[in-house]
C-alpha cells in the first residue's frame, strides 16, 4: 500500500530551464541556449519520472506544474510524452490540474493548441505589465498587443488561464497602478498573480541597484499603499486574495501552489528543482544541480549523489519542518492548523506572542487555525520571525 502525504496533497514540478532572454529582475534558474537537444532532455525527464514514480507509486496526484524558465518554449510532443508516463505510477485526482507557464510571444502562442492536446489544462501567462514602456524596462520581449492576442488564443483552448503582473515598478504612481489593475480586471480573469517588484542580489536589476543606477523605485509607504489598494480592488471585483500575491474566484485557486502552502508533498524534477517527500513520518528535502548541462548529464547516467538527476536529499528536523509549515501556511487566507503545527514541532506556538499579534490586529484565531490578517500578510516576514521559537 503506497504511503500518502499526511496532508496538503501530492504534486509534480517539472523545471524547464531555458528562456529566449534573461529578464533583469529574474532570480529563477533560467538560461539562454542557442540549441537544445530535445531528445536528450525527454529521455532524462522520463528517467527521473520513472525513478520517483517507483519510489512514490500509488499516490494520488493532485497537480502537475511545468515551470521555468519558459516552458512554453518546450515542444508540445515533449510535454505530452511526460504526461503520458504519469499514469504508470500514480492515480489521478478527479480534478487533476496540469499547469504550464507561458510567455505571450507569438511563437509560444502558436503552440497553445498542442499543449492542450498534450494534456495541459491550465495556462499561467507572464504579462508583467500592461504598458509597452514598462515592458521594455522589465526586459520583456512582447508588447501589450501581443499579450492580449495571446490571451485570446489561450482562452480558445483553455478554460483556466492565469496571468501575472508586477507592481511597484520604477516611476509607477499609485493612480497608474490603479488604472492598470482595473484594465487587467476588465479582461475578465478568474485568477491573477500580482507581485511587488523585488530587487534580488545577483540579477541585472540587483547589480544596477547596488551601483545606484536603478532610479524611481517607490518608497516603502507607496509600495504598501499599492499592496492594500490591490487587495481592495481585487476583492471588490470578486477575486479576493487567497495568498499574499494570488487572487482568484472561488474554486479557481492554483491547486499546485496550494500543495506548497499547505505543506504537502511534491516531486521536483529538472535543473534547480526542489522537492518534499514524506516516508514513514520522515520529511525529506530533495534538490538538484542548478546547471542544465550538469543536471542533464547526471539524469542521463544516474551519477547524482541522490541517484539520477538528484543532487542530494536530507531529512528535515522537526523544527525545520515546523518552521517551513508556519512560513508557508501563513501566506494563505486559510492560515495555519494549530494542532498540525504542534504535532510537527512537538510543542505549541508561544501563546504570549500569538496574543501580541492578535492585539495588534496582525492575526486572528478561528476554528483551530491561526490566520494572518491583511495587515499581517503585509509584514509577513516579521510576523513569521516573531512566531518562530527562539
């Protein structure tokens, strides 16, 4: 009898590391390559699916996510070959979600019919902005008109389509973001991912910022005003936040991302992919090589330390597991299951700290759950740090 993740569900993440260009704000494991040997990559992915499939055989698969990089640059036949292999090992949930990230360039848009035929049933599109000047500043290769055209094509093939926007951009005013957000909502989305621009070390933006060259970023108070305005507008439009940066109509939440936020299990395949697997009450973290060439070689010849393309795995301590669950669950509007946290950590939350957060309007307790309020989610890092044991 196969072991099932105790709570939170079970998913599969497949990382495609290649992009047409590297965006200056991006700190994901993405690379530009002139030529890609699709056959070698397919064989490596299938080998990894077989390896993890044998280890977790019989579990109920709730969601599959093709992330990157730019997975819409994959050949639909490659996506189909991977999806066809899943039934050899896992049972499918009745509402199995299969998401693929896409950029709205015309080349990728032409592949949408092929992805749908391969088994993808949800598309997540990286718009990032709805004006051409800001798209150029963000290093995006598409225009607004191309994005809107791609959205029409996507909706012709998929009933579930998400798109992303970034706010708190250079020289962006509160009123400009309000106008842009209303325009996004006028497109009738059932799910929106709305991220505040963060300047990450090691990115082109990070390097420019360190040299004092990234001008016009909003002050902290303006960025906070943008966050709260986003909550108000989306909630009024019927897309309330169900997680810090994600808004959806009821029932349209990302099932794959909920696995992360609910502390479920997932297999992570591809360069830089991480996973979490539970066996006999032991919570394991898995990771892979960041380099596409190194990962491909390891997955092809089984040379990774963890076998195949896996660079390694380790058992999480009770405190690390509990801290991870605390951090992820408080991102959501359903919050943290207090009894589950206590079971993982071996001790409950500090009641004095919980009472202090409640007194300051940063958290509430309801039906055995601790839930960060809207104000609490705006300062989530500080809230989590305060709750973690000393």
